[in-house]
């Protein structure tokens, strides 16, 4: 059976049509611009999916279902989304509506849980007797996904794998979640950039200001890393905190899960791939020894397709 | 089928004969006194098991197998023990030898993994649609055990659930594992007591010295908690660090696993049961909101039988 995978991002939604063997047959990108309601995206994605199926000469009956990865808290079975902050969806019946519109089965998955499952089925964790995988994706925030005993761990209410909000430093920096000291407040891309912007505004880092030609909106994690390497005191503080946050997080996840593989992805890693060997070294020296020895620390193999592929593959996983 | 469960502790080994319905039919305690070799315990436990079976009027063929919980790093399938520090066993073929002696199937399990599985099958996590359970047992160290999707998580090499060695404070107190800042270095019973003893030896806590009538070997976690409540500055520091370590650990585990239930046990909890509501409140306010709402934080229901019962139940789990 064929499957459809969606990666519903804050600005764009990726749609993949996937063959029974897991090959991407067609891909489409549409605007998300949901403005607080899921209706526009349901209609537009519905049209696109029907077009993709027709173009491939398929019938709807040949599609096993549609897997949708998106950020937020949701009932993964019914597709009821309680909160998806970056889509500004609150208490929306996404799954039922979308399923009705398409006449297909919908499976919702938290975005980085989907990415972890995608990497497990098709990517860095494919084959080789791998049964346990941890994914850490620092992007705007820090997402995570966990596969144990060959199954995705979604937890009691679908919120397992929220690694960004593990406490890194007691009473530390305020996090967007309202609590203090989360890993995300230090190692998430957006908080890291905002922290740097605040320092630049306070006149504390002339170098960074010069690097972005006076436009602080252009500060990204690479700017911070570059300025830190050039010796800027404040950039160094922000960057070193971020590196420490990601290193400690990954070492702790390896200690508690004893995975075969730790997959790193997301914007912060894509923009700063030199973080991979840094995190690898830290994991090898700071995780529980037996787990440190067993784990492979690698970069995401699927990159931007991980979420949509993994969400689609969850339709099969549910039928096991 | 009947099963045998063993809890191999540093000084004593508990042996349970368990009915097909999970009822404890007979219990026996023998000395472990292994002096670095597993042979004495294999012989003594072998004799005891044969006696228990005979007394219950059973044949060996009616026993499904023997589950053995013990601390340390082991190949759970073959029963090869790489290191069990408190038993002083290094690279011993425990499983094969014991299986040969008894003519029965042996299943080794890390002790707190076994306890988690015991609580899941027979104890605090029994029934009620519970599929996800986390156990945190601060005793001498801090052990942990994880059940996800109804299966025990042993990881790639059987060392999953080593929650005591997650990093709590970067570059913090030296831990027995050789690394710095582990939760165990603050919240484990033995490190906590040793830290207090050192402070008393340095003349820093007259109150604690009086409480143990000058014998610092009598300092235990209750002494520390009591002295802290009475306002002793140093006992307060040690105790508050321990409480913070256990609170942060439990909150983090709830955030990452989104379990239905968090089970607290072990000597530190048994000696200081008032920790349970303290940890519960912290988890409810400091874990990821959706996971905090979903979780029940409870005390171990099986107490001292959890390890042996859980190890025995793993024989069934392997056959699923």
C-alpha cells in the first residue's frame, strides 16, 4: 500500500507520496499560513494530495493513510490538537476534519517523534539489528524522539520525548515554557539567538553587531558560533552554554536509554555540523560507560524528509 | 507454570517460589557472602530452590525458569556478568553455571529494572491500562527502571535505566562512577551519608555528632533529614541537595517518558517516606505540563519483593 506523509511546519507544509517500498514518488510544498484555523491547510493539502494521487495514476483505495507530523500537544489517535504553538492552533479537531475531507485514515505524530521514527525505519537507524534509537533535534527549540524495543515511545498522552524541557540548570534562564533552566533555554536556536540579540542591544558585543551589519534580526546560531570562535566574550558565553546544554542532554539520554544510535538533526546541527563530533566526544566520556561504548552518534540521514517519512510510517506501525 | 525469583543482594539473597497466578508460595533468605566468586551462592541457592520445589510437591519440569535480579552490568540473555561492584563479581559466567547446576532456564535482570517490571506486572502499575512506568529507587545509589509500551526497556546492552548517573550539576561532586555531578553523588544514600560524615569529621556539625552519640558510622539519611529539620546548616545543605537531585531527576524522567506512573522506592524513600509528596509536588510543577498532568507519583507497592518478583516475571515477558 502507498502512504502520504505530511510535515506541517509553521510556514510551509511538505507533502510526500510514498511507495510501498518507502520510496518518495512525489513531493509538494504548500503554504501553511493557517492564521489560527486549520481549515485553509486542510483544503489546500486535500487538493494537493488528490492531485498527487491522480498524477501517479493511483486510486484513494490504494492509500493506506496519511501521517501528519507537527509540533505541539495532541491526541495522536484521534488527531485532536490541544495546542500547537507555532501553528497557533488551540483545541482543533484537525484529524477528524482532515479525514472527512479526504476520506482517508489520518495519523498525527509529534514532529520530532515522527523524525525519530523516520530515521529508525528509513534513515540512520535502518537495519543492522538496531532496536533502540534516540533523536535530538535542536531547531528553534529542542525536539526529541525515542524508539525503544523497536517501537516509538509516545508515552501515556503522546508527549514523551519532550527533551528540550528537561531541567538543565536549576533556577536557570527563563524558558518559553514558563519554567526555568530547561535545556531549550540554552541550546534551542531561537532562545540562543534572542539571548545574543539582547546582549547586542545592550551594547555588549560590537563584533556580532558588525558581523550582521547592524541588523540584529540577522543573528543566527552560526553568527554566534563564529563570533565565539573569534573570541567575543558574550558570544562565547551564549555558545558555550548552548554546547554544554546539548552535550549534557545527549549524554543523559544515552545513559538512560542505552540506545544503539543517537541521531542529531535540526537547524542548529545543520547550521553547525561541527557540533556532531563535539557531542560525540562528550557522550563517549560522560555517559554511563557501557552505554557510551555501545552507542553510535550520527547526523540525521533523512534531513528535511524525516518528519513526513516517519509520520507516514507510523500508519504501518499502528497495524503491527 | 511456576517460577522462581531471586534478589541477589550484597549480603543476602532472597528466593521466592511463585505460583502461575503470581502468588508468593514460599520464601527463603540465604547469605550471599560470595567473596568474589559466584560458586558459593550458586550452590546454596541451588540447594534452597530444590528444597522449596520439593516442599511444595512440585517437579522441576513445572518450573518455567529462574529470574535473578542483581546490581551491575551483565548480558541479560546469557547471564554473563561483566561487573557487579557490590558482589565483587568481575567477568563471571553466572547464568550458564547456575543453569547447569539447576537444570533450569536462568534470566538475569539488572536489579532496579527487575523492580520496575515487578511493579508493572504485580504492583503499583498493575492493570488500569497502564503501559508506561518509571521506577526511581534511591538506595545506596540511585537505581532506575523503565517500562515503555508495556515492555521493559533494557536498551542495546542491558544498561538502560541507569538514572543515577545522569548529570545533575556540571562539574559537581565527584561520583563513585568516576564522573562529576551525577544525581547519585547528591541523592544516593551512601554518597549522602559519606558527605555528612566528612563534614562531621571536619567538626562542622556538632548536632549530627550528638545525634549519633559520637559514632559517625551510625549516620544515615534519616539522621541527616532530622538534623536538617532541626536547622543544622550542614545537614541542611546535604539534605537539600539530595532532595533537589531526586526532584529534578524525577521531573526530567516524567518529561521524557510521559509515564502513567512514577514509582518511588529504595532505602532512602523507605527511611524518609515524606519525600514522596515533596517529589510529587515538584514533578507536578516542573515536568512538561501534559506529562505532569498525566502521571501518578506513588510509593512502591511491592517493597522488598519487587526485584525477585520482577526478575521472575521477565521469564514470561521474554516468551511474548
